[in-house]
């Protein structure tokens, strides 16, 4: 790998890994949502799948991305609260797109992911895993 690519990676490492782990966690979220939406109301399926994604994301970011070992319970609680904000945004987006605009549940879920992901990265990067706590 040339030096420019290495420097670019190092400069944006947290964002890149957050995006990769977010993609993995979103995959967990989507798979669980896809299965549960057949048996439960979409809002219930969304809440359950979103919580599974929260746990997956926290473990990956804690252990690999930010490599934090201190204040784990506090970090998890803050992470969880930030993610619940994301759940609220996701739920409102789903309601708007499905109930008001007639989108399919899966398309609406996909549309909500981009907005929620950006909000969550900013909050987690600057609050949950901020460097001065390390």
C-alpha cells in the first residue's frame, strides 16, 4: 500500500471502521427485520432488529475500532442511548415512508439507514468513544 493510502486510512480510520462495522451491524439488523416482519408489525420487528444491531455494533467498535477498556458500562449506556435516538429517527422515517408515502417496508428501511448512520457516527465518535476518556 502506498504512503498516501496509508495516511488517508490513518486519518479516517475511525470513520472507515465505523462504516464497516455499521454495515455488518446493519446486515444483522436487516436480516432479523426481514424475518420478523413476516410475523410481527413492522415497528415491533424494527425495534427488535435495531437492538440486535446495537449490540453487534457496540462490541465491534469497543473491541476493534476504538479499543476501549475503561468505563465500559458507562460507554455502553451512552452508546445505547445514542442508538435509541437512532431508533427514534428510524421509526419516524419508517412511519413517514410507509404510512404516508406508500414505500415497501424494506425500501423504507434502506432509506432510513443513511440518515441514521451519519447521526450515530457523529454522536458516537464525539461522545461515546471520545479520546479524552481513553
